[in-house]
C-alpha cells in the first residue's frame, strides 16, 4: 500500500486551445455525436413529476452510474461541475412512481410481449409478488409471507443447492457485505456478483503479477502523464465524465493512444458538455489508434516487448528500465528468452498488425517517462483474460510505470458498485479482506463468530448450469436469489439460460423494476421483492470508485415506494427466519453498524465507519499502490510472466466477432441508435473491403451464424479491423458459446467466430441443408 495521499482536485486551464478543437463548426452541427443538450432536456422532461427530488439526487447523492465516483456534481480529480448522460439516463429509475396495479396484475403473456426497456418504463415494483406454475398473473403477498416461503424452502435443501447473485445496479458496499455474510451464515459459498462477469480477470491478473486487485493509480495520474493508453476500453461511451479528464490530460501535453479492433469515433473526437470550449468545438482525444484483431492483444504486446529487447541489444537502457527490473521484479530472464523466441510472422498474424506498426508503439512507450494503462472488457472478456491483464502488467513493469506519479495500471470500472463488491466478499473466491483461503476463512470465522463452509462456491454461470444436473445431485440448483440482474440479456446463449431459469424450484428477484428474466416461470414459484435505491436507504450507504475512493452517499429526502425495503435489511430478515436460534449473529440494525464491522473485517477499509455525511470520502491504499515499486507480495517484487499467444482458430471465410455497447447502461438500453456512430441495434459493423469481397452492400440484410446461433441484421460499413465484425450487446449474445469460462477467473467468453452471408443467399440454401453442412464444418474447424 502507498503512503502518499491523493491531492486534488486540479484546476483546468482558463484559456482555450484551438489546436485541440475537433471542428470549427459550433457544437458539431451536422456531425454524428452524442447530443448532450437534447439528452439533458429529455431527462428534465422525464423527471418533471419529481423534479425537486431529481435535483437533490444529482446535487447531493453519489452517482449510481459508472465508477468514476462523482459526489453531487464534484469529484476528487478536477474542479468544476461533472454530469454525464449515463447518470442522467439512470435518474428516472430513482424518481419514477410505482407500477399501477392493473399493469402488475395483467396476463403474464401480455407482459412478456414487452422487452426490458419497455418493462423498465412501467415503473417501480410496489410490493412483494408471487407467481406459481400455471398462474397467469402475479399475486400480491405480504413481506412476512414472502420471506417465510423463501426461508422454508432454504431450510429444506442442501446449502450447496442455494445460490445468490448481486448486480452492480447502485448497490452499496453495505449490501454487498451483508449479502456475503448472509450467504455464508446460511451455509453456502455460491454467491457471485456482476463485477466478476466484467472484471474478474483484472483481479486475477493483477494479483499474480503485482499482488494487487485494484487500480494502482488515480484518475489525476492521467493528467500530465506522457502516454495514456486505452486498451479495449471505450471510456467516452461507458464513463463519459472521463472525457473531461482526457481533455485535462491533452492540455498538459499527454499523448492518448487507443488499442481496439474498432476505430471508435467517440475516442477520436468528443464534445464535452461541462467544458465550454469543448462543448462548442469538440476536442481531439486520440493521437493514434492501433486496430488489433479481436483477441490479438497478447501477440501485440509480445511484439512490443520483442522490439524492446532488440533495442536493448543495440543500447542498454534504451527501452527497458533496468534499475526497476533489478530492484522490483523477478522472472526477467525467463520472459526475455520467451519473447526473443517469438516468431514475427505468428505475432503479426495474431495481432493483425505489422512488425513496423508494433515498433511505432514500442518506440512511443520507450521514449515515455510516464504512462498509465487503462483497460476494460475488451481485454477481460476472453477465455485468456487473465493472461491479457498480466501482459499489461509485464509492459508496465518493463518500463517502470508502477508505483509513482502519472504511472499505473487501471481496470476502469463500468458500474458504481463494481470495485467494492468483491472487496466486501460477495464473491465465491473472496472473503472480506482477502481471498477465500484457509487463513482468511479462519480469520473471518473469528470476526463473524460462526463457521464458514470450506467447499469452493460456484460462479453464477455454473450455478445456472447446475439446474441441468439430476434432481438428486447435491449441487442441483433449487433456490436462486438474485438482487437485480437480467440473465436473459447478459449471459451467452439466452435460450439455454431461459431453460436454466425455468428449472429452478424457487427463484427470488429482489429488484426495483421488472425485466424479462422476472417473467420467466420457475418449477415451484417466482417471488419478487421490492428494493430501495441507494438514495432511499435510511443511514445512507457507500460505494467504491475505480480509483479506490470510498464515497458516502446520504439518504435523499423525497417520495418513497411504500413497501420497498433496504436490500441489506431484506437479507438480514431472511437469515433470521432461516436460523432464528442464531439471529444475534446476523442482527444488523443500521448501515453504520455494518460499516463498523466492515472496518474490522476488511482492514484496508479502516475509516469507512467514519463516513457519515454528504461529501465524506477517503481513498484506501493511498494515491499509488506498489508505491516506490514495492509490491504487496511475499518478497515485495512483481512477477514477470512469459505468456503464450492464444490460438484464435478463425477458419477461412470466417470473421472474428465481438460485441459493443451503444446508448445503454449494462443491459439497459436507452436508444436504438448509437449516438457515437449512428448505427442501430441490429447493425453488423463490417469493414468496407470485407463487405465488397462478399458482394454485400451498405445497408443490405445479412445473416451472421455459427454453430451456436443465428443473427439477422444489416450490414453497416464502418472502421472495423479487416476480418473482424462488431455486433451490439446483448442482441449478439445468440452467437456466443455457453459454458466457456476463463481458466483463472471464471469469466464467460464473449467473443467467437462466425460466417457472414447476404440474407437472400442464406435463406435460398436453407431448405437444401446448406446451412447444416456449414455448421458441421464449423464444428470440425473451430470446436
């Protein structure tokens, strides 16, 4: 842990810099870009029935959107107001009225006609609901009845047949902590959260390379670093406030590099609404973009290191920080031998970039004195995600970009609850304070005063798959309790997921709104519990940002959903009903009491119990983890790792396929048009030359298919890397294989290969079993 404290916020320059302007046309009129003024006006209109409450949430609460950690309209990085469209889009979830009873109790098949966006607009869940097999409508039940039914079912099963899941939807550290404790109190280690589906390889990769599980630096380190690299991350779309930090960095002379298979327009140019100069004329962000193949990052990084070792042969110290390597790392000789044995032809084919292009980037980093590497799901959501992250750590350590100002590695989080979720123990591989190992398990048993099961819990994907096990199997999932989350929209192969959800005896949806998963049948019963938002909870709550800032978000005065309850309170009430004879071991009565226990259970959070008022915040670990190059490992050194280039298996005539986000927050879609590129949800983004070779015209109907599914869409010529296509998520999930998990972190694979054909060609041959033959070829070539 570092000793240096975070300083800030920093001030922006007062005078404009026309050299950075994206366009001389005021406000980018006529260009495809996010329309912030229109979005803000729409938000005001949507919240007009609760305008004063909405205003208090914005100005007093901590953002429940991305994990940049804006408190009110301010953060710890820059002075001035901060407000983004992500937060504005989520605002209506907090201010909308409850659903009308005629809506709730209508025929379930009518509700099933609606997609998740339409269901969200129906309003908040007002009271507990139940629906059993054969029943065409929900039935209202009392809280006592609902929790008694759930408790009775839990008592009747093996704890291994019980699983919990928590999304990152505005959930606080207090709720994650209580949920993790309750799961173990009830005898199960099957508890998982949304952060693992996005960023678990970030933790496993950083842990084995540097001994840390979070960002090693702060956002302020972007500002003035020589090179700021975004690796598989579209921060301008997923964390829009970050564009203000990018602007500040550009004004300090920082070079911004983007590495992504798609040439993201919003990472090249952005009109930042909170900066007058940028709001008028936009800002040029990216200085260069390296378009790698989907999954080609390890090869690209091996190429960078190979150039560095060749540069070192000519002049020692010209590319590698030899002093840092000697004093703060191990494994250098093994890595060097491994890299020098790499074949350039293999690296170029896998990366999709030439040797010379890789050298350009290698020289940029070799000349830089400081650099920050930022990444997201473009690196993590692969079956080799942990290796991707360890490769980033390799690059950072070779240049000594660890543990000092304007340097570091940062897995940028997409949700406000992501960073804290695992640190609170809502994870099958984690207990508060450390990993789920014997030493930490015994430590936490002393804190909690009850035994914790020793067996390894399942990740949520495996828990769902366990519904397909024989009924008498000890791990056949019988009770699935989910706080938020929509697995039909977020997991690969939605048809299979639906079967899994239907095969659970009892499914509990603790949420603020309906989604499509809520309406799926269960074998015995579906119970829906109305939850409070973070702004409604008495005593407030905390959340942890990407940069490890722990913010206090107070209760905001305003209207309430009469029967909605704080999520941590629901978990406690349930646990006491399952084990009333041990109720005193789980009997929290306030968020403050929870925070006091968190400070003991997870010692890096010592200080969380002192957060009580609006604006209270502290950063655990200091400004930089691994400060001075000293890592929290047994010997204090970082581990350099020789990593193999993964086999990508793209047969001739196929495309690498990945998914992208549009105007959405996780699976919550707010527009069918992507404001960054003008594409729509069923557009297939393809390179113009690839389309020409297939005789496909812009806007023409196409079919993308593989052995996992079929996607019907429209070809859109765009700046994708040749041989790679992009589909929108979750629509493209039909092509993603199920049951493929990353080796170390268990994250689902969200990339695949597929064939692209003109729709008329596909359908013309369908009846002659042409497609079936092609599917057999796929199974043989890429299975």
